[in-house]
């Protein structure tokens, strides 16, 4: 809508750190989200925001997969993995492959592009 700033929840966008994302419903479907996999980063950029205590550490892969599977059944179409540097997560390939296998249409990774993966 032009001329109006919309709240992210008005367009069905939540992060895993948002407790409301754990209680999606028919009246508040979640079709896109950002999953913060880790607060770890291999850079020390001065502009980068400090993570909320709820988002600190590394998310267990099984938690990421469980949430993705639940949300995919509820209609999730787009997911963005972020952090810190999400490619530093030890199971990033497994997590992304699961999202693809569950039919997520758009999978994005917010990365600084410096990590090398085989």
C-alpha cells in the first residue's frame, strides 16, 4: 500500500525469535519468514546489530528442520536464513536441503560470502 508503512506481521513475516511465529493460525498465516541460525560471524563490522539474547548461540539443526516442516505444512513459501553469518552453521547444507525438499519456493541466505564450502 503506497503511503503507509506496514508492520511486518501485517504481511505474514516473522522471525523464529518472534514467539508469535510459534503460534501461527488461520487468521495469521505465515508465508514468509527469517530464521536466525546463529549469531556467530567471521567479520567484526561496526554497523552490525547486537543480537537479542533470545537469538544468541547456534540453533540446533533439528529445531530449524522441525520448524521449517511445521511452517511448510501451514503454507510457508519463502524463507531467509540469516544470523550472524548463517553459512558458519555446521548443518547449513542439511537445513537448506530440507527446506527445498519440503517445497519452500524461495530460499535465501543473507551472507557476507566469505565462507568456503565444498
